[in-house]
C-alpha cells in the first residue's frame, strides 16, 4: 500500500508530521482529518518510504507549537516575496472563477485551471492551498478563510452564502462587479490627487531652495550694509526661518517625525481614530468627497451582501468591519443594535447624523416596500456618480488654489527681501 508523508495542525495550532498508509491521497487526507488534525501537506513517498515509513499506520510526532495566528501567517506569503495581491489581480481572478463555475465546471477543476495560468505568486500559493483544502473535504468558503490577507470577511461570507443557496456563480459575479467599481473609484481619486501632490512637492522644493541657498546671502548683505539696524518684521521672520532650517534642520525633521508618529498613534486608539475620521469628513474641500465615498461603499457592500443572501445582522457586522471609516462604522453598529432589537434601519441612521437625509429616506422606502437590497444598490450607484462629479470638481478647484499658494509663498519671500533693499537704495541715493 502506498505511503504518504504528512504535515498537519491540531486544534490548538500545534504542528505534527508523520507517515501513514493509504490507498490514495484522498484517503490519506480523510485518515488525517479523522484524527482531528488539519492537513497542510500530504505527499506520496517514493519507493515505499525509508526509515520514516518503517511502521505502518499513522505515526505523528509533535514538533512545535504555534498559535492560530501563526498558522495564518504561514499560509500567506510576505509582500516582499510576492505574497501581496492587488485589488485588480483579485478582481480578475474572481471574474475568471465566476466564468468557469457559471460554465458548469466543477470548483476543484476551476481552481486547478486558474492555478496553471496565474502569474501572481500570492494567488498561486492561495490557489494551491485552496485546491488541497477543497479536495480534502472543506468548503470553498473555509478554504478562502485560510488566507485572510487576500480574502477579507466580505469575500468569505458572500461565498459562504452563495454555497448555502447554490448560487456560487451568481455571488462570484456580484463580487467581481463590486471590486471593479471599488477599483474604478479608487483609481479616479488617486488620479485626481496626482497633480496637487506634484505641485505641493515642487512648492516645497522651491521653498527649501530659497530658504537654504538664497536667503542666507541676503542676510549677509543686510548685515554689511545696515550695520546691525533693525530689519522689518516680515524680513526678520523669513531670515529666522532660513537660519533654523540651515542650522537646525535635524530638529525640523524630528518635529515632523514626532507629529507624524503622534497622528499614527492617535489613529490606533478608538477615540483618536474616530476623531481623525470626523475631522476628515468635516474638512472643507475633501470632506464631502470622503463622505460620499464612505456612503457609496456602505450602500454597495450592504446591498451586495443582502442580495447574496447574507443575514442582515451578519451583513451589518461585515459592513462595520470593512467600512474604512470610524464614523460610518460607529453608525453601522448603532443600526445593528437597533435591528437586533426589532427596529427599522432608518431611525438609527437618521439619529447617527452620519448619513444624508436622502439616503435615510430611500432606506425607509426600501424597508416599506421590501426591496431594501435593490434600494441600497441604487443609492450606491447614485453616490458613485456623485463621487465622479466631486472628484472632477475638486480637481478643478485644487489646481488654482495650489498655484495661488505657490505664488503667495514665493511672493512673500521676494517682498520680504526687497523691502530692506529699497531702504538701502533710498539712503544711498
């Protein structure tokens, strides 16, 4: 009988390895699972094995302990080794899998076909592991759960609902559409921010050049020609700023690093994260865009989950965890608690103040007519269109603002330097 060497994990996360006899690999996996172990590797031994295969049956040797978190880390490659999976790659994978499943191919065969053509190392690793897991008797959603850094709770739970309802192909198509629209919005916002960032970087470089190279030369001239006379306030301020940047630049870097670190530490706390997200939403220029993006994401995610058959309470929990905004997450938790008590969704939505009145009204109508999932998807479509319009408007507003700011900064420095020069020329004449 063929022998198989295996590596498996127990319920506590401990890793075991050994050798067993089985008719084929599927039977070997079944025997391992019957012992309460989760197989991570099962390979046939050539030539009937060796010393490790001397005794028949299941031989397991405990090698090391690892937490469940460690197991998940082992199943996901680090980003620098190619384990990172971009949203675009994941979207293409989901669309291709939906097409294969919709065509009637078995899930396991579909995964193997995609494994043969996949170029992303992270997805190749995941596809290989998921194929072994599905072949070992696990469901597809359980196999996806082995790779939480690639497939989030939204993905896993929608697939789980699709498996339960026998509509996995439909759910995969909805997932791919969801990710395609999310990628489109992200790409639009990212593209709109390129020009302002470039202008800001150029402005900072020009400002540093003036303060480091030009202003010190003017300071020397003023000291020589004014014999220590008091300079105008604006000129003295610019010279002092130049002196600090030239002689105490490391202090400037330390202050900037401290501010950045402080913001990151604040963002890690619950109250601090909520405060910073509230500031973003209330900011004058980008606030409306952030709010519309968050509302569109909330509506699209909740509508897609409910349309796929995920229970509303579970769907709200997923939306809360994947909202990306602490204000929307807190409002979603309030909605969840109200729905759990038997209330409607529109009342806590309105009380939270995080959603526009139009969204609350449309949700109210959706609940009354029993078409809430469709209404949420309509809200998402509407707000995604508004996001596109807001991005274009923001781009058209930011461009002149950045140009004016750059002109003001350079103009202020020029005026500050020429005011003393005018006084010197007047005295000389």
